[in-house]
């Protein structure tokens, strides 16, 4: 059976596959591609790719979508936080306005759920008063074990705006880290070619970060870091590459220092973020937690 949809303003410039999963059904990427190959999907009466960027008022035509729910069964389970837990995480909110919130994410909790993670920030916050008539949109990454500043957009327009600002490097972040060993005093910038794998394909990505030593001794260094690029695990990889892995990192570590000292959390904190929107300057700062603070006191 034929169905027609008109793309709303909220999905302007969104990828087609994301629109489909949000508005039609959560299906595997391969299934959407199969429908396109079989000409069961058209936009403005034309064949498109899954990566096609939809425009406001585009016409999406779908054929045979009525049977999707009976043909495809996806096991989903969402985290349902208690009211007590919601109130606990509300305390971490730094900024709240009509378009986004800024939170000081605690270490040890992922931003969204996954195969290895159930409890997550999105499911906790989405049913609070801050997202009463909308939902949280992720606009940048922060690892599960990393604490600190995290922006969540309240609408698709600002989600796309933040994504664009990150892409053109108009959002500036400052991190704090405690590393093993004494970082060389002549290092104030780290430039790397980092290797990543996407769909079994090897990619080389240029990574640049500025570094400032705040305190150091022969065992540890307390650093301020300002990444220019935004690669996955960038700071963790770069500090490992110079022989000073972050304390508590169980992925990028030197075997001789892995077990000393034993830390539950990664000693990496997203400390500051600044950007400009509509000629308004935004500057936010997030204090690090007690474990981070106490560790600094004990080693210096």
C-alpha cells in the first residue's frame, strides 16, 4: 500500500535513514537500503540514497510499509529511572534554556544506552521537566568514564547547529587530566595521525591538541588540554602515544603502570566549553568530582 509523508521543518537537512527510523520504524540500515533498491522508497518522485539530506516540505513516498512491524521484530529495552534518580541527576545541570541544556556528567555513566550499558543520561533526563515537550539530542561525545561538560540540544534545529559548530571548530573545549609519569616540559602541542577502523576499513585521521602542564612530579602530571580536532578517544590516544597514559585508563595504558594506582574512574574531566550563537557568547565551567580532587591532593 502506498503512503505519502511531507517532511516537517524539524527534520530539515536530516539524513533520510534517520528520518525513516524516527518516523516510520526502527529497522536495520540494510533493510532501508533494500527498500530503496526495490524502488519502494522515493523522495519527490525520485530514487535517493540513505544519506540523502531531506529538505523542508519534501514528499516521501513509501510502498508496502504497512507490514514492517509484522515482518521485523527488534528487541528493545529502555532504562526507566526512578524519581529519586531523576532528582539526583538534575543537580548536575549547569544551564537550561529553550534550546539546550548543559550538564556536568558524572564519571561512570554513558550518555546513551548500548549493548553493554543500560543506565544512561538520555533515559534519565528525557522524562524530566527539562524535556517536557521534546527530547534530548546528542551533539557531541563524552566517554562513559569521562566526567564533565556535556551539551544536549532540545530540538533538531539546535542539534544540527551544534553539530555544524563542532564540525567547523567553533566550539572550544578544555579538559583536565592526570597522567602517569612526568610529561616533558617542551611539549605544548601534540600532533598525531590516529588510526581508526570503520566497517573494517582503515582510516588515518589528523589529531591536534594543545597541552599545558599545571603540576608534575616524577610519577604524575596534572594537565590542561585543548583539543583542536575532535577524534574518538583523541586525548587518551595522544597521551598514551607520548608515554603518559591517563590514570585509570584500561584501554590505553602501559603494562608497567596499569595496576598502579588502581583507580575506578578515568582521570579525565571536560572542564570548560565556550562558543557563540547569534552574537551571544557562552562560557560554561564544570567542577571535577571528589575522587579527582582528592587524588590531586594526594599526589602533589
